[in-house]
C-alpha cells in the first residue's frame, strides 16, 4: 500500500524515504510517497500496557485488606485506578515502547483524565524537591565534564589500575562505592558518568554499544546502590526510614549504628556485583594495549589544574559538606538538600563555569522520568492503594517463621522500589511492617535494616533509582538489557540479605526476635 505524505519543506517531495527537490514552485506543498512497515512488536507492547490498565480498572471491587489489629483497608475506586495506572507504567517502562519520560507524563495525564487525583496534584509532583535534587546532580556532572575534571580523574584512575579491563571495572566500582559514603548516590552517579564515558572512549571510540560499556554503566548503577546503604549521606531514604522507626517504636538509630550494620553488607554486595558484571558482560578485550601510555599522555596534555577546575571543586565540596552536616548537626536538617544542591547549580552559572548551552542540553527525558516516579508514588500513597498493597502482602506472612516474614518484607520493598522512588517505597512499606512485626515476635531493628537494604538496591527498572537512569544516558544498553541483568543481581541481593538476617547480623548483636 502506498501512503502519501504532505511535505512542508520548500520545493521538496518525500518519496520512499528520500526527498527530491523541485525548485519550479518554491514554497509549494507536495504530496509524496512514504512507506514504513508497521512495528507489530511495539504495537503489542503498547496494547499490553493499556490492557493491563483496563483489566485492573474495570474489574469488580477487590476485597478489603485487614491487618492483625482488625483494621480494614478498603480499596476505593481511586485506589484501584491508581493500581491500574501502576500496571500500565510498569509495562511501558520495561518495554520502552515510548520514551521513558513520555511514560512519566502519561502517568500525570491519566490521573487527571480519569480523576484519580486532581490535575494540580498529579502535575505538581513533577516539580517535587526530590526531582530538583536530581536536576542539580545532573548539573554537577555537567560541570565536571565541561571543566575537564572528569577526564583528569579518569586518566589518573587508569594510571593506577592499569590496562586489564577487569581491573578497570573494579577501579570504577570501588570509586563509585567509596564516593557514596560521603555524598548522595545521585550526585555520585552524575559526577562519575562523564568519567566513565571518557574511559569507554579510550576502549572503543565508536558509537555502537559494547559489552564493556554495558558492564561499565550497569555496574556503576548497581554499585552506587550498594554503596549508598552504608551511611546516611548516601541517600535520603535512610533519614526517612529512621523517622518512621522513631515515630513507631520510640527508639532511634544513630549515624554510626547504621554504618556498623550496613558496612559489611554494602561491601559484600559491591564485590559480588563486580563478579556478576564480569560474568554477564565479560569485556571483548582482556586488556587495552597501550592504555596506560595513552592515559599518561592525555593526562599530561591537560596540564596543570586550572582556576575553573579548582572553583568547581570548591563549590561541589562545600555543597557536599553542607549536605553532610545536615545529618550530623541538630537544627541543620531543616535546610532542604535540594536547595543546597541548586545553590551549587546557580553558582556554576554565576561564575560562568557553565553557559546557556549547558542548561539547554539537560536530559529532560531523565528529569521527566523521576517526576513521573514521584507522581505515581504519591498517587499510590494518597489514594490508599499503597497501604492496601502492603497490608495485603504482609498479611500473607502472618503466622510464618520470623525469617520468612522478614524476607517477605524485603521482597515487597524490593518490588516496590523498582517501580517507584525508593523513598516512597520505604514510606509505603516500613510503617506497616513495623506494626505487624510484634505480632510475629520479630524485632523492629531487623525489619528496619532489611527494608532499608532492599530499598537501596533496585536493579530491575530505571525508575527505581537515579543512578539507573543516569547510566541509561550512556546509550550502551536498553531497558530490557538492564532488566535482564537486574534479575540475577536481585536474586543475589535476596540470598546475601537472608544470610545477614539469619546469621551475620545476629552475630554482630542485632536483635531479630522478641
């Protein structure tokens, strides 16, 4: 079948995918032939998402969820619609049938059209402070790139680790995990991303994805999550979880207590993830001959560190210090971390470190993705769908062995944190889990740490954590490849977490039963 396309280009005819110029009638409108095969796979995935929405949305009312205290949680029409939207977003994000940012916009649009929540609430979530924090983190990464700091860091690291690609993997992952001890994993991923791009350019200067590139960026995202659980500085989820724990149990978890229990788990996971990446994405080349010499020459070519680079380091260092002090000095926690990181963003432009072109080059696809994640997370929470889900799932654990109950909580958090922001996943699941734990004779401490560990390592979907989405900007992997790599990584996490819950944490003094 021949399809004719209306061309608005002056004096051109689109025919069979090409344009033929005809200058006899300047500015005229032409009809041309345009043949394009139908992408049935894409249409099927689009339809699958819509079907998932319709099945949940139009199904009869679902039964109430009842907690051990006998309190009923009714799934309202709005809550059931939120679950339907949840299903649609999950299918489209995994299959990537439309850009991930457009799926995020669809989340807000659907809420408004189906009156799940008011349009103002659905769209305002796209400008949530957490989204602004991600934007600020991306700008920090841009500043490192523009000033040449990332190249300087990349070449220095390559001089240390040598030419073996396995060691390059390890060096990049260790650096990523180390930085998350002192700064938010979002900011770490944004800062490390251009460095990894520089390293990959030395490995392969082509534009096509490589196994080494896939492993480099997927591994960075995974290890950023593993490192971020070790201290309160690694992500906001820790402070949120401690707040819930304090409110429900009346007890507190200190900065150093959290690190004491999380450090061995984070280190073990970082090493195991390096091994997993080496197996799944074994580099095409065992070594990069001459890499050390090239890195030395390129590093020497950069010359001495410039004033602009020093100023960038000062701005970023002050920002990191300010965000760290928020967790350590009482009273400073009132200062919003998003405001701090956006102050750095403003400073970059005030001191002309960045220009208008850098602002216009922001990857809005990623920013929209996290706006949509906040929107669906708050939608599930405000409609009551989240509480219904948590009580229904955790209610299945009633009467189970304490270890099964704890790992059931961890599995629920792991699933939720892959579909919505991990802060939202903690807010949805932890309060319910802490209320149910005493009925099963489970200590609240082990519930807290297991939930927090699972929330920090969403390995399946890009929306689960900012480092996942930032790594995706490398264009080295698809969402499907990330999902496939995340399956064994998630299983590995659950196995390791089980060992810690049953054996290691009790040996370290953590109470697990009451």
